[in-house]
C-alpha cells in the first residue's frame, strides 16, 4: 500500500490530468479480478472498476488529481518525491486524496481474499478532475448515464480528507451547496483630477461589500452551518495611478445550507444591487446543491467500523466544502465521506501519518465486512 501510494504521489497529476495514475491503479485492481473501464470526456479521464455481482451496489468514490504544489523551494522535501520521515509521508495530494485511494485498494484486496461469499457488488469510481472545474466532462456525466441504465449506487464511501485531529474522528454525512458568480460593476473612466466627470466603480463597491458582509442569508440548521458568503477576487484599474477605471470585476461564492436555495440567494443578492442602483452585469455558476444522508443504515455501518478499529465513534456532520458526493446524491444514495486528517491539504508540506493510514485501511475493510454481514 505504501509503495503504491508513493508511486501515485510521484506522478504530477495536477488537475485535470491523471498522467498515468489510473495505469498503476488498474494493474492493482486487475490482480483481484476487477473489471476496469476508462470513461473519458474531452480532456477528463475517469476510471470505473467493478467486482462481483449482487442486488446492492457499494461504491468507493475518489480522485487522482491534485492542486498545484506552490513554490517547491518552500517544501521541506520536493512535493512529488513522496519522502518518508519517521511516521510522516510528505507529498502533494497525499491527504487529498491519494492516500484514501491506496487504502481502499488495499482494503478491497484483503476483503476479497478473506471472504468466501460477497453479498453485494463493489465499485470504484475515480476521476482526474475533482479539484478543477466540472465543465467538459466529470463524474456528473457518468452518474447521469448510470441512472439511465438503472445502475444505482446504494452506498457510497467518499475518500475525502474529513478527519480533524486524528483519523476518523469526523465523517461527513452531507455537504453544503456551492453557488458562485462574477459581478462586473460599470463606472465611467476618466482622470482622477476631475471627479465630476468620472464614476468610480471601486468606490461604488464599498457599500456593496459592506452590505454583503453583514447580510445574514439564513441561520442554518442542526446539521448544517449557516450559509456563508465570500469574495475570492476583485480586479480593477488600468495600471495608471491617475486614471479612474471604467469597471470592476468581483468574484464571489456562496456555500449554502438547505435553508437557502439557488433561487433565494440570487434574488437576495440582486435585490441589494438594485437598492444600491448599480450598473452591472452578473454571471452565475451553480457548482452543486446541498445533500444529506438521513437514513441510519450506512451511517451505522461506518460508525461501527470506526469504533471496532479505533475504539471511538466519529462525529457525523455536514461541514466543509463541496465534494463529488453531490453528484451521486442524485441517486438518493446513502453517502458517507471518510478519509485522512485534513490539516495540511492544499498547503505547503502536505502530509499524513503512515500509522493512521493503516488504521484507515482497516476501517475501510471493516466497512466492507459490516456491509457483507448486514445485507
């Protein structure tokens, strides 16, 4: 497992490129008789592998792509060297989420080799574009095709790094939705010395940002934090110190609870723009809607597996960002997200503890055992 993980990390699979990770994974899975299919859309690669038969379908969902490393000279070890120091394995994508992929493959090997009769079908669905945009081919297209073919995922384990302080202390049973947008505020360009002849979009944005920052979009609920609004980028100016620019672009995002909707957020946002009498253009981008696993069956399967291996029960919550689970949720699937500690994800010196990875592998194996005993 560690050797496979190191080999995966050494591949610079920066989103949306797999760059050969699936070749390594296919080799591992074919050794235990998985049927592997490549499902590619334009520049996006996906791997769908299945084992066995059965009325119920369990799927491990993950990705092989990673975010850029950032300045490599700032890393303790080169980010794609997969260096081990004592109990720590360093590398871009080790926590998010190549470690989970390696752990699940190892757990599937052990489970299949030690089990005489498996009562369900096992699937592994991996993409090379989880970290990037969902445009031009993604898990959603595969899920839509599976729905058309009536191949429904009953239980989905997503390997995203959900743990907080120690492995499996937290698991996700839902995620907030993501609604993004690009706002262009139009002004009138001119010389800074003649304020009566210009309309400064930068100054106009001040009241807007203040209103948006103070707005309470909803209060959330017992499972979900309140909807949050963030601005990720503002761009304006001509490059000259004495010119008022003609426009300002503002990129923003809502992470929204089920207490809000795409429609309500758009309406509230645009009403503020109207109240401020701004001249603007606005483009919206819905990246995902909230989902939540209400059924107790799979939650108990996973919680019991964690307790059997670690002695404690994970906190089940709906925190964090979005994940590919939002696409599988269209099937009314019971979805649990469980993976490594997320403290270092997307950061310089991303790392995991090797000892905790073995624990995660044992948890994944126990999930498979528990399913087999209860189906």
